[in-house]
C-alpha cells in the first residue's frame, strides 16, 4: 500500500505529506495513537531513502495534538532538525 491509501480528509489530527524521493506527494493520515516511521517492516510508514534509520521517528497523538519524537538522531520537520516537536 502507498501512503496515499491511508489519507482521510476528515482525519482529526491531520497527516503527513512526503516532499522528496520516489513517494513525493504521498499523504498519510494520523489516525492511530502511535505511528512509527522508518525503513523496517515493523514501521507503519516505511521510507527507504538515504539517511532513513530503521525506526526514524514516532508520532504520538496527545490531547494537545501530534507529538513527533526522533529516534537516535535528528528528524527534519519543514527543513528544521528536531529531536521532539
């Protein structure tokens, strides 16, 4: 399945849009309490680009909105390196 298969216009927590690589333009809705992003088969959203770690980051849905946590390094959000946002 591609990220676009998981896009819901009515997702209450928004979603992710891929801006680079072979999945450029792909969209992924945030509907689960935890979304794992990385290159292993255990991840909910698998990315295979250079520099993507086995588990690159996780997104937790909290009462105040989505919280991104980088795993063992930095993750870029809107071209800004973050450990947690």
